């Protein structure tokens, strides 16, 4: 039996789970830059991610309503991903995190070097 997730301890936990997944925000950003995007297109633009992991991340972001998966009954069938209106409300916050990282990159690298 699957364990029911209880987020009463922290309402931000689902978002923190995305941050903890090294691919979730990358996938979200790649989709937002090129939407709509097909799986293989997305797979080619993200080096080092496996097809299995990409599928899992897409499934989770779709389940949470951040991205939309649209299946077209063409021959062969095609699937496209795009950011939902709800997901677009997350993008400015992700961009703020990216800006902080860019602005503090040198300091972070220096801190890591000094720790060794």
C-alpha cells in the first residue's frame, strides 16, 4: 500500500521537493524557453539526463499542474509539453533563484575552494 504524503509539517514541501530534484527546474526552464516541446527535443537539450529520469520529472510536473502534456493523435502519435498558467506563476520565482546564483557564483566557488 502506498504511503499517503502528509504535508502538514510544511506547506512548501512540494516546491522544496522540486528544488531537491536536480532536473525538475531545468526541465521546467527548458520547456518554458521552447514551448511547446516534444520529449526527444527536450531530451536532446538536457545533457546527462536519462530518458527514465526525464519521464519521471515530466510526470511529476504534469501531476502537480506545472506543465501540460498534450497528446496528438497523428501517425505516429506525438506528445508536446508546455507550461500551464499555474506553472507560469512559478517562473518569476525560479528566475529570482537563478539570478541570485549568477550574482553569487564567484563567492560560492571561492567558499567551496576555501573549505577544501
